């Protein structure tokens, strides 16, 4: 059995189309963090002004309304994409 040689590094990059999306994704694991969602968002926004970015909140079904706060923030601020993942449950509709 013959194994083909891997393509040269430059050749691999030449064939890959750029992917759309932000240049920086920040994943935030959270549980019962409702009161910290907006301050964290504001701090990140102030720190990464030179980049196209997004926050991805991973919430484990917090009973304090963390994910509702994430959705409220996502609807009110258009400058950044905010995504959510509820582990084991699925995201509620926005």
C-alpha cells in the first residue's frame, strides 16, 4: 500500500478558501452568571476594539436567567455577534 505525500504547506493554504466570520471568537463558560454577563461583555468590547469579534456563551441551564440576559444583550448590541449553547438542553429561541 502506498501513502501519498502530504501537500506542501503553501499548497494547502492556496486551496483553502477563507472562512467567513469574525477573526476572534471568545468562549465564555457560565453557570449562574446573570449579573456578570453585561460587565464582561463591556470589558471585552473595550479591550478588542481593533478586531472583528464574537462572544460565545456556553451556559449549563443556569436557573438564574443567565441565558436570558445573554439574549437581551445580543438583541440590544449589533456591533458583536453573541451566540449561546445550553449544554444538554438546546438554545431557547431569541
